[in-house]
């Protein structure tokens, strides 16, 4: 029996994780947490004694004693749980990419001390984890992340000035929460994944590519020094990487339909950096290092929230992030307190830079 604590239980990943858990009796759900949604009905349905709404999840995790923490919290709020799991040597199934973006160095140091498994749940990073299994790092020449292009693929910058939150939330291939869906539309999500891939796999930023792949059937690829590429293909369904992380290394069955290869067409396009500058800003923040990625994430969270409320335009999101990055010192965080301070300062600067739409 493997005891699983599910953080972010009522979000998109959380709901699909509950499906996976229900299908596998060898997985016992021992704790539930949400940021604000009541959990009484869910706790009763799944027979979970430990549940918490809001607050610091550490006490919940210590009481429930999980073997696996599935961190599906959205945003910087997921950092504390990530660091706790890695420090304790508990297997971490990580869907909260912001943890590694904001706290990459601290997280890897905690994992080194704790010695536990870190299994990515993002479809792209799960794909890379699988393609890299058993590979000698010296044979890897680069990673390729694929992006769907979101709802505005093919539009130039001039065509993005008046897009609405409703249009940004109409993702063509994935069903996700509002924040990550807007991030997909701006390509900030791919920027976050770029930084996360750097920390997960120890590959330099210069060796991580991003290409647009509209059908979302190829989730990522690995380039090898002999010219070969390994790709991970499958239908865009998050139950696959969730199941992979929760049942690793067994790779349990899922109800997801197999991909029909007959008539399959795999098209790839270059990213339009002018129309979608947040990807380039993420790369620059990652290469700058220190707390620059933390500031990138914080400013983006503030700007996306303002966009969803109609207080700024779509293109203003990138401008807020760029201006915030220009104003920070990006000094390295020595501990979580330093990181929280850097996050708060970036949010203050981002809020100050908001302009009406």
C-alpha cells in the first residue's frame, strides 16, 4: 500500500488524480488539501481523515505521514510542500512547476539531503523523464519541449492587442485551470517549463529548445550526440503522467485510448518571439540566475490575475514581467525566508507597474 497526500485536490490535476487513485486500490489517499474550496464532501466520499483548506500544508503532511506527496497546488503557494517532501525523503510527484522555477537551488539541495524521488507530473517533463530513463547524461546533447501554441497560435503581435480573457481561456487541446491556460496562451507556461527542465535534468539553457506542435501528441523529445532523437507520443490526457508518477516504476494501466498512428501527421513550427515574448524573458531570467526566476514567476502571477480581471490587456502581461525583472537585484536566496522576501518584492513591483487596459 502506498499512501498519497493530494495537495490542490480540487483543481484540474487534483480531480484527475482522484480518478487515478480510485482505479488503483494499492494507492491509499491519506490527505487532501485545497487553497480555498471546502473538502467535507470529498473527504467523506474518499474516506480521508486528514483534510485542510488553506494555510500551511506542513502540519497536514506530518500528521498524515504520506509515502507520496502529489503537489498540484497552483503557483508559489506550492513551494513549502515541495521543500518539505524533498527534505523528508518522501517521494514527490510534482505538478507545481513554480516550485522548481522559484526555488530550484533550494529544492535540489533539499533532495540531496533527503534522498527521495522527484517525479515530474507535467506532461512535458514526464515525457523527458521517460525518454531519459537509463541514459548516460554524457550522451544527451539537448532537450526539446513542445508547445501547443495555445489559442492564439499564428497571430502576430498586432492581432493580440484586443484579445479577451474568454478567448485566452479557450485552449485548443488541453483542459486546465484558468491561470495555466492563460500561461499557455502567452507561452509563459513554456517559459516556466524551460526553467523547470533545467533544474530537473541538469541541462544548460542553451541546450533546451522549444517548438510549437499544435496537435500536442509529441510531449517532448531528447536529442542525443549521435544525431538520434527519442520522442514521447500520446493523446493529450493528464491521467497518463499522473498515473506514471503515482505508480512508478510499475507503469499501471489507464483508461486512456491508444494513439492511432494511421494517418498521423506531426507538424512543428518555430515560436514567434515577437508575439510571445514571455518565453524569451523566462530564458533570460533562468540564465541570470539567483532569484530572477522567482521574480519572473511572481510578476507573471500578478499580471495574469490582473488580466483575468480585465484590469490590463493581454500584451501587458509580458510588459509587467519585463519591467519587474529590470528592477530586481536577483540576489541568490540562502533559505526559504530569502525566497519569500524576493517573491513578495517582485509582487510589489509588479502590482506597482500595472496599467489599465
